[in-house]
C-alpha cells in the first residue's frame, strides 16, 4: 500500500531525528535546520523508516498517511 508524507515546517524545531532516521525521505535545511521532505511518496522499502521518523519527531511535524489522498493520482510505474 502506498503512503503519503506531509510535513509542517512551521511546527518543526530542527531536532533532526527525521533526517537521521530516514535520510532517503527527509533532510534538514542548511539555513534554519527545519525539515525538508525529499520524497512525498517513498518506495515501500522506506515506509517503516518514515513511520519511525514521524513517531520520533518531538514536534509532531511529520505525518505518514496510509493510502493516497482523495483526488490524487498514483505514481507512474517504470
């Protein structure tokens, strides 16, 4: 099942747990240290790390949503 990831940069405190836990999905901005989302629709191999990162975020700035939001189209398959 696909997941969708959202971030709230205003809520982010720059702790960096997301980038340390799931570096394929999250990074930190060099200027303010806040979260940067690298992949809104990560591959299944990165789902567990993204969920763990969301759970470790001290500001609850990350959301991992199972399935796709209504009205969105699936990612193209290679």
